[in-house]
C-alpha cells in the first residue's frame, strides 16, 4: 500500500512538472498578450465588474477593426446588463434601451459631436482596448509578481501604476484586472469568453427596429418648448393609477422631469417643495420621475418626504418634451400653453426666474 502511494505521488509530480514545463515564462506571456491586444482584427468578450461603491455590472463587447472608419477605426457592439445595447458602424450610432422601450439614433449630419459620445462609450475601465492602452503606456513599469490559479487556470500576476492584472499563463489572455481606487476600495473586472479574430458580420453592429419602442433622433435641434401647446400625456402614478394632462385642464401646472440618481435633481427638491408650499393653492405641482425603477422611486419619495404628485415617466413623454437633461421643468398656463421652460438645478437666477413665472401664470 505504501509503495502504491509512493508511485502515485511520483506520477502526479511528473504530471505537475510536465504541466509547468509547458508554461511560458512571464516575460513571454506578457509579450504575447500585448501583441494579441494590439493586433486583433475582431475581438469579443464579457466583462464583469465589481466595485464597492456601485452595483455589479456585466458588459458584452464585440469589436471589429475597420481601417476606413473615420473616427475609431472600428465598429462596435456593447451590451450593458442585458438592458442597454449600443451599436456603432460608420458614423451610425444607436442606443437601444430595453428597460425604457426606447431607441435613440444619433444624427451625424445634424450633430457633429458623435466622436465625443464614441469616446465616452468606449472609454470604460472594463473595455480591453483601454487595458491595452494602459499596458502600452506603462510597458516599462510592468512588474511580474507571482504565479497563481484563477478560475482553475494557471495565471501570472503583474502590477503597474494602480493596476494589477492576471493573465492566463498558457493562452496569454487577460483574466482579471484590479484597479486601486484609493479610499473608495478596489474595482475588480473579470474577463470571460474572450475570442480573437472570429469572423463578424457587419450586421452585428446594426440595430433592429423593435415593435412598441419609441425612436428618437438625437441631434435635431427642435424649437424651444415655449409658447406652444403642452403635448398631452398619460402616465401611471406610484400606485399604478393612470393620470393624464387633460385631467388638469383649466389649472396652471408646474411640470418637472427628474431622476433619483441625478445630483442636480436632488439639489432641486427643496425648491420644488417651496413651489408646492407657496403656489400649491394656485398651481398644480406634478413631477415625472425617470428612474424606470418603481421601488427606487418610492424609496426616494419616502426618504425625501415628497408630498406632491410623482408619476412614472416613459419614452413617449421623453420624446415629446425633448428631455435633453434632468431636471427639465415647465410652467403651463390654464389654457395648456407652455409659458416657461428650463433645464438644470433650480437655484440662483434660474430659481428666481422660475418663481417669477409661477407668480405671473394664470
């Protein structure tokens, strides 16, 4: 029995040694990884991100290098948490938001700021193209730390600047990136399903129309929402009851669009409360929340002690009221005409102008 155990130990040791002998050196693996990240023709992967201060996210990337593309030299598809998908091909940019039943198309002919949006969409920490740029930037400072196992794979670990990266020791592909964020903790990004140079059809980067979705074109400069009839709407309140603009015909209205995650919106809440207290007998205060998360909205309403009307926004309201940013707010007179509109935090001069409009409205 002892002899059997001894032989088994020797065999396992030989297998282990053989496996290690097949591993490339840390320098070789780092060099091959850098080469792959800089010379790919197509690349697809899933990035799962954990951060102490934010909810976990999962993003799917599909990228195709196209040298004749005028801005990025690539086409891309990016899907975030199975809710929002971004498609880009030859200056054609579309964002499909399933949670909102909304498709936003960016009109390059009327809005030349598309490169700025592309930079923002492709600049997230979980994008391997960003990692590649960092590795190029700090290539002289990358230090091998140790060999370890990560998700049942042999991995080499390297550090540079505020980053720590795990690389598959056999395949020479990134497995995980860790980013030190000072006192806010560490961000961890794990890569899965990484595939280089598989054929990709250009249709991968073109969105399809979806039944029931509201399509908006971003970049078309509409006429200001002023001295025009307020577009009608029919929305649900926080209890699921339908409320329509026509329900308030004959009464002046203060109408605000906001979200719980918007710092400018939250900073405006005290002024909205003042409006309710000062003008509530004359002007109906109605706010439309765009969290698209009923529990989150109810939580904010309770914690902030909001006693005025809060409705659940939708893509149709968003489109008809041309909501470019939050908060956006309007004063509607008793005849249904918008007599004042503005965006941004309700403070200072904006607050003074808004309160003056409320005093004048009839």
